[in-house]
């Protein structure tokens, strides 16, 4: 060590000892106790982030570089035992040492220094009880363990000389060695330094490089400020990954009313002007991009980011804000800060005009001024009312949006066409709309412009329009409907909609399907009288049928309903185009074709239902045949037809059954003599008796109300059949069911025996249950009670007779199983 350095260190040591002596002289006084409490409060409460002191050290290094021509370098080295910080700024002098040994700041705001050397340094005591400082021959520490009663001492400001550093230090730099109080602090500090991004020193002027080394993992990385180019674009780099920012700066003079504010006078006395700045993130192609908030902690800088001050802006903001020590909060009430934000709003307006003048940025800048909601006081009390809301009003009130035609318009004067490019181009190519009328027609207002398609959405949302807006503009569509060539224009519209269909996605479980969107509810179909209606209320003459009856009814129907404008289809350039247009109108607007089916459903069928007057037999048969041909079994629910019966009478369908000619599954006509008053459908309807045709007629008449079996027909058939069988065997037969004696027939045989007979008719072989009164009668009359079963009805019936069924039936229900009655078939005899 040279003599000059040795003499210098001797002088520095004396300064340290003098400061310690001065402070020790106050020990034991109430002033010293109050001072101790203030130190504890500052180090543990004012600075809330355990890693926040690193920012304070960076700020102090920046201040130490003021006026230096060298390139500022800041180094961080971390292991489990200590944190080491080195920078090449101006070294400590006696004033700096006395500041750090107190709680006052040595910085001069009017000269541009902003740190709190005396106060900010105290944040280091959250992680250590023995920080060490080596600078300009000063070698000292603040050591809690050095004092016998640290709780009663001012150890946080009492300097202790260090004869020899615990590890090598560079004599021409300032070094801080911070032994960690707990090994667990390493993880917190490791996380903190990893969060130090390039944006950390966006607004620092002297520090250009930060080197960080994790000595535990061996990981090293560097943050660099590569400087600003001639366009005002600054490039930041972290290990090869670069970020670019476009800066806007302004030097603003402090107005008199701000200078006179008490807090300004206290903290910014003699400050005449201040520089403010905003920075906008650029991607690798130098395009504007709306990065979130723009800073490690929220987007507000006072040279370094402020902990809890989130502005809500998409760009970082720099100004000499009055903040709390620890950088966790910005004062939202002080006049100084309100004035700064108002000036920043003016600077942002200038940035907007710069962006508007750039051929690329004019399309990209709107999202940059979008707002991210924040619950912080800085957002709600300061930045929202003073910056973000006025900027939004400025954008809304000025021509801030590029139009497709190359001009500018207010956001309220533009719309964005969201149709696919090909569909948008075809709107004009196919003659649906002129280019200059698209915005006004789809936007529903005169004087609107199409926004340039390259414009990005931002805080000011640009209204989007598409085909739905065109189809909802009834005033415009009706004006087109009144034109002489209305059909030609609507033809173009329909063909355009068909050529560029719209689809919607539908999700069911894990399957996603696309469905074409229809226009069934929109009043867009041009009628013959020049009106516009939903397709489902409009009909058109289908040319597929030449039948005079169908055509006659179609023309009659056409007089009673809205019809499609005839030139829409007749004016098509080709048959192919006509079929495409017809397919679109019927499939996607619900246009109703007056085809044979429609004519039958709405014109002919109403004439042959029971609610209409009876027709002649010939007309009824003819019209019914048309309905059968074109409607089949698709008759409306509840339809009842007038039906020509075989006896020549026209009857309601409910009074008739299918005749044998229709090959019904159950043919009641074969044994109709056993049921009085049956009426069967005339065979005049049948021209083709093929199985398929007969099946079709059966389904048609069934839907039209013709019965498959008569009401109570089975029982009536059975009794009549039994009477016929008994006539040669008995001299008297009487029906007595109405007497409710438990049986249907009394018969006196030729030999004088009285038979009490319960008759059961069945269409198939099933067990026979006797009702309660029948059961009582069987048990009472025993051998004089007979059960006659007629089965199967109505085709090939036979009688089965069971004498005294109570003797053979299952007793609990008095059920006669098939095995008991089936063997007892009667063939001309009595049981």
C-alpha cells in the first residue's frame, strides 16, 4: 500500500471514528432512544420488500454517476452467505458517509439526484445486521454484534472501522458486502435479482450495464442499455435477447402554483424544471406493441420502478414523482405529482401525433393507449383522471383513426367490416354495394367511413359491421325494393349471400360441428308487390308440375298470399343460376314453394276434411287421390277426412273401416254380419292394387281418421256369433247383460235345461279373467254357468265352452288359463 493511500485511509478512519464518537456521546439520552426507534421503523416498516434495497443501491449508483463520462457498470454477486454489490460511480466522500450514518438525504433534487442515501440504505437491515462499505479509502461497517447492548445502541448508524476486508475489493470502485442474517434470505434475493429485467433501467441515463452472478448455481447474466439511435429508439439486451422502446421526452417548467405548494417547497425547493418521459415497446420488426404496464413493478418510474404504483397504462411512465422511501407508493394528493401527470398527458398527445405521421405506427398505436384496470390508489386517484381518461377523450374527439380511403376520422365516424376479404371484395365486384356506401349502409348512418383494415383495436373500440347489419338496415333495403330494377339488385344480394355462406360452431361434448347460418327471421325476401318479408311468409310458383288441377289450385292460393317477385327467378342468367338462387331462398330463408305437396296441403286437403262442406262423390275421390299421391301419410295431426263408403254415402272417417280391397291387417268386412251398422271405405279410391300402393292407402286413411276396429266390436261380435251357434240347439235365447247378473246370455236348451252363459270375445289366445260379479255368478250357479270364449275375432272365429269355470279356474282371480279353455272347442254341440 502506497504512502499516499495509507495517509488517505488514515484520514478516512479518523472521519469514521469522529462520527462514531459524536453518535456515542448521545447514548443513554431520550433523543438517542427516539432515534433508535426511528431507525427500526425505517428499516423494517418503511421498506416493505426484502429485496427492495437492491433498487435503492441501483439508484444511488445512478446518482453517483451524475456528471461522469465513463459508462456506468453495476455488479451483483450472490451466494448463500452474502450479497456483494460493486459500481464504478463517484466514490464516497465525507458528506456521503455522514448521510449514510444518519437518516437525512445528501441529494440535491435541483441538481438531478433523486436517491435517499441516508434513508434508502437502511432497507438493507431487513436482511443483514452487518453491512460493509468500501469506497475511496473508507472501510467501515454497521455491526449489531459489535455492541454489548445493541437494543440500546444506535448500531444501524454507528460506523465501525474495518481494518481488512473479508474478501478482495477493487480500490477504484465502491463495494458493498452484505452478510445475510439467515441462509433462507438467499432464495428471496435470488428470486429478486432474477426479476431484474432490462426495463429496470429504462430511464437511467448513466448506468448502462448490470452484471449479475449467482455463485451458488454458477449462472451469470447481463442487462445492457445499448443506447438510443437517431429515431429515439433505445435497445435493451439481456443475454442476447433484445427489447426496443421508442422514447418521448420533454423538459417542463414548474409552474408558479406548484412551486408555492408546501410539499413542493419542502422536497423540491429551487427546482425550476423537470424532464418527463414515456416509452413505447417495439417488437423485433420495430412495430408498436402494447406490452403490459411496461415495467417490473407496474409501469410508473421515478428513474426506477415504484413498487405499488400501477398506472393502468400500457407504457412505462417516468417523472420525478414524490414517493415514499422504499418506492412502494406514490403520493396521490400532492400538487407536484398531479402537475407531472398532466404534463405527461400532453407528452402522450405529442406521441400520438408522431405515431399518426408514421406509415406503420399509425395503424398500430391505438392498442398502446388501452387501459389495464388497477385497484391501486395511483390508478384511481391520479393516472385515470389525469392521464388515461383525458387521453381517451382526446382520441375520441379527434380524427385519430386511419380510413380505408387514406384519410382520417373520429372513432365514432368509422366502422370495421368483418366479412372475409373475398366476401368484402365481392360486395362491390358483384354490384351489391358501391365502395363508398358500404360503411354508411352497414353502419346505418350517413357519413361513416370504413376503417383501414390494418388498424388495430385499442381503448377506443371500433364498431364492427357485417352482413347482419346490411340485412337489418330495413330503410336501405326498402329503398332498393322500390327501384324499377329491384329484382336484379336483390338477385345479386341473394347470390352474394349464397356464394359466401356464414357458419357457426356448435359444441356437443368433445365434438365440434359447423352449421350454416340461415336467414329465416330476416325481412329480406322481395315480394311481387315490392315488400320485404321473411322467407317463410312468401311463396313462389313451382314449375315442376303441369297437372291442371294442381296448377288451378296453385293460382287460387297465389291470390291469397305474398308471392315472390317473378323476375327474381325468371331474370337469372342461366338454369344453373336459377337453381342456385332457388336453393338458397328455399333452404336458407324459408321461401315456400307452391308445389304439388304445398297445393295439396293448403288448397286441396282443406276441402276434404270434415270441417268443410261435403263434396260430390267424384270430387271427393279425385281430391283424396291427389292428397294421397302428394302427401302420403304426412297429414297434419288431428286430420279427419270425409270418406266415401261402399254404401255410396259420404261419412266422417271415424264411422268407417278399411274394406277388404285394402288388405287390412284385421279384416272386419269378412264377418261384418256379426256387427250391425259397419261402414267400409269404398274401393273407388284404388287405381293400383299393388302391395306398396295398398300399404300407402292404409297409412293415409289411418292418419285421416279411418278406424282399424269398431268401437266395442269384439264383444258385440262374440255375442252375435254365440247366438247364431245356439239357435239350432236352444228353443229360447235372451241377452241379459244389461241386468248385470254376471253373465250375458240365458239360453233354454231343447231339453229344457237353463244355461247361464258369460261370453268373452278375444282377437288372440289369452287367459280369461272373470270380473267380480261374473265370479260370484259362476260360484253360485256352478254347473248351470258356462263360459263361452270366441276367438280369434274377426277372422276364422270358433267357440270354446267351459262348464262351471269356477271348478277349473285359478281361485285367487278366477282366471281360466288357455290350457283349460283351448281344448274345449264346440263343434255343433253343447258343453
